[in-house]
């Protein structure tokens, strides 16, 4: 195969590695592009193209993550990963690991790890790379990588999310949730939420957002039921869609532009956490982005008229 063909065959894997390390679609795509430039500019062909490209995209992602952490510490409000609607990499033998590792809950948990721990954990636990390949990728000895993995596993195990295995049941519960949301059914919403359910929004200071997470089934249900039934009156629609491997939806304004993406964490037949990404900087890969401030003003205007 030509260099281009080899690279394109491995592109889905490279993106999936970079996204799990970075939690950003845009940064992951940039890391993959930089990997191609280095591969294309190399005068020699590596013994294993997969090992070379995986190591390269990992090293680039580690460097990006180190600089990105400073920005995340200064981030306005809760930080959430950029929503991913479709993971391009598929491996039937590791489908459970892949689905679990791309969830927003898992990506937020990975944020607790150092860049090296995060990279070692992703390469080993998610993609089953050998320690020799991991050592080459992160520039540490195999023994050091094993220690990094032990620490990463300990951190992940302490707060690891546990999700429903039955995808059909999750979809059915999500359907009931969105029906209740559309109708402004407070009781219906509350019955689907766990007692300590949370609603978390990420606007990054660039869109209307919650001052802090809303906690408790009744509080979350009342807030949702008060806001969403007004949306159709100004042309806002939503389409159910998997977001980061879990039930969710993409909301659009009257012109079809992306307003926000919402993901549900479901456990024991109840919704534990609702995460909404409305920061326009994190939605561009989904299509043209709506003016969330304008939508917010329209909703407030309608609410005043109803009083």
C-alpha cells in the first residue's frame, strides 16, 4: 500500500486514541493531521506503521494535553468533553471497552490522571497495546509504564462509572425521558431520575449556562419542565442521538443550526446525570452553530408574555 492508503486505514484508530487522551474532537483531528505530516515527511518506512503512527499521535496528544490543562484550569464553569456522535474506530473484540471509555463520565474521570497516566491507560486498557509499544509511545521504560498503569487503574477504579449493559433498555428509558421533556411533565421526569440526579451544563462563558450543577430529582425535573416546553414555540427541535456512546440528543434552532448536545448517564434503570454542552467552540464539528444567546432571549420574551 502507499503511505496515504496505510495512513487512511489507520486514521480511525489514531483519532480514537487522540480523542480519549484529549477529550476534544478538534484537538484530536489536529493531532491526527500532525501525525500524517510527520509520517509523510519521514524518509524511511517504519517496520510497523501502526506502531509508529500510534506512538506519534500519542506523543503529540500528550504535548497538547499538557498545554490544554492550563486553559482548563481557567475555564468558566464546568468543563465537559466535546460531544462525539460516532466513534470512527470499531473493534468487535473490544466493543465494551471502547463504548465505556468514550462516555463523558469516563473521559471526565480520565481528567484526574496525569497526561502520561492517561495515555498509558488508554493504550493498554482500551486498545490492548503491548507494554513494549506503550513504552515506545510515551518515552518511558516498560517497568515505568507498568507503574503508571497501576496508578491510573487505582484512580479510575475509585470513581469508575458503571453503566447499564442493555442498550435497548437505555434507549427505551431515554425515549420516555425525551417524551416527558417535550411535554413539560415534571412527575414523569422526576420518576426517571435518581434521587441524587445532576444536571451539568458547559457554556464556557460563551453561551447561557447554569451557575452550578443542579442536584436532586425534583430540582432537575422542575428546571427542565420549565424551560424545554417553550423551545418548540421558537422553532427549536431535537433529534435523539447517541452522544459519546450513550443516549442523548442534538438540539437545533429554527434554521437547523446546532444549539447544544445533551448526554444521559443511566444506571439501575434511572438517569443519574444529564450533561449539556452548549459552548459554541465545542459544537462546530457537528455543523453550523446557533446563537444560544438569541435563543435564550426569545425564551425569556415568551415567558414574560405568559405571565
